[in-house]
């Protein structure tokens, strides 16, 4: 996504533009998800992208802070960290590509792939997703629970971050939603994170296009002075 296309979303980071999500030109928003952990995500597709690709824009109380694009197999094609802006992309020819189809047909998907940032950093990711056999209905949406674990290392093998826990998948939308997990930023200490979805809004529903999170925000504000490690961005 070029900088000219990013601009409409970056403007939303300003309090003056807070409110209703507007995707870039040529793109169509189709879902808003309010989650635990004080963040809200807006999902959209763009005409210029390959079939099956979809974007997610994450907002906290300060505005937009993260964007990501996945393909129809939920591979991490591209992600954009904001403030400052760093773009990370999937390297070509992954050793074992992530496969949503394998997960939903066999119950497990193992993956090995590499990522590159536009600041010159490179990393390697290895892990798995597994269906637990449990299903949940959240705000009228049926989701399958998964168990996951992955480790991200640099080219020397040093651990940059690792995570484990449970997530949810939507077979209809072919995407992951966060759940209860633990994150290690490379120091061996796991930090718990609860980011399960609470509400889903489609076009025409109340809350569709929201850019202000609703859940757990008071709890998040009370932790601002705590010496917690920065939480890495979520899958999906």
C-alpha cells in the first residue's frame, strides 16, 4: 500500500478525524470488531489487490496504530506499524507457507516463513495452529477455537519474540481473531494478553466503522505506569 493510499488512514490517527472509519480509495470496508484489550479493528478489501486478500486497521484510544494484509490462506503478506511507520512484508518462497485450508481440513497447520522490514531488519517465523475442537458463538458469530504457538528469530537464531495461547477463526471470513495468549519479547518472560472479540458489526449495524475501542480501556489506562514490555501486534 503506497504512501498516497496510506494517507486517508493516517489522518484518522488525529483526534480531529476520530469517529467513522473510511478505507482508502478503491477499497470497501465490510466488518468492524470490538475486542477486549481496548482496541477495535476495521476490515476491508481493495480492488487493486489479488483475489482473497484483505486488510485490517487497528485503533486504540489514540487512533490508528497498526495495519495488516493477509491472503486467502491467512499468510502475513504485509503489515504496517505506525508511529513511526515501518512496513514488514512476507519473503518470497516460504519454506512451509501458512495454510488456512490445511487448518480447517486437517485440524492443524505448521508454518515456516521469513519476513523483511523496510528498515533492513529480517526475521524467521516457525510455529503451528491447531483446532481444539471447541466452537463459540460471540455476538451471533460462530467461531472455532485454535491453539497456537510460534517463535520469531533473527538470522543468528536469537529469539525476538514468541507467543502461545488460543485464538479463534472464522471459516466464513477466512481470518483469525485474537484470544487469550502469552507473549515473550525475547527475555524469557511471558506477558498475558486478553484480546478476544466482543462484538461484530457489518454495514448498517450500530458500531460499524467505529474507531474508538469500547472494552477494557479503563483497565489499560490503569496499567500505563506499570513496567510492562511492549506487546507485539496481533495475528490476523
